[in-house]
């Protein structure tokens, strides 16, 4: 496994643990960097970075960026980008919170998925 794949796996696992320990009711997740709020994962699936909406994941796994559907995360974890299978998230996607966390990782850390 490559270093990037290990990093992605570890990050996804960390986000899953954080989501699992949160209260059962959905709530916005604020991410701080250098003491300031950098990003927000809203409970409706919107993802904001530096105050600008950069994407959204719908409860059915559809992924939107800049108002257009660019991909989908299926319930089995398969990730699609522009109609082609892009990758897979293991131990994923049984809840909207997990879908939201996976897309947040993709948007924040993979410029190829977010561009």
C-alpha cells in the first residue's frame, strides 16, 4: 500500500471514529486551522472551505461541486467521478454521516477529485 493510500485510510478511519462518537443527532462539524475556522461540514451535506461552498453530498451519495453532479459514493463504498469508478472506501457508507465524511476527505485532500 502506498504512503498516500495509508494516509487516506488512517484519515478516513479517524473521521469515522469522530463521527461515531458524536451525538446521535446530526450537527455541523467545524474544522479549525491556526486557530480559525477553516472548513465546515454541514449536517445537510454542504462542505465549506474558507467560507465558500466547495461541494455537497446528498443522502443518496450523489456528489455536487459548483452546482453540478460530479460523482457518487455508493452504499458499498464505490466512489465514482464523472461516470467512471475512481476508487473505493472500505467500511463505509451505511449512514449519511459517513458519506459526508468520505466526500470531505476527497475534497480536502485530493486535488484530482475536487478540481
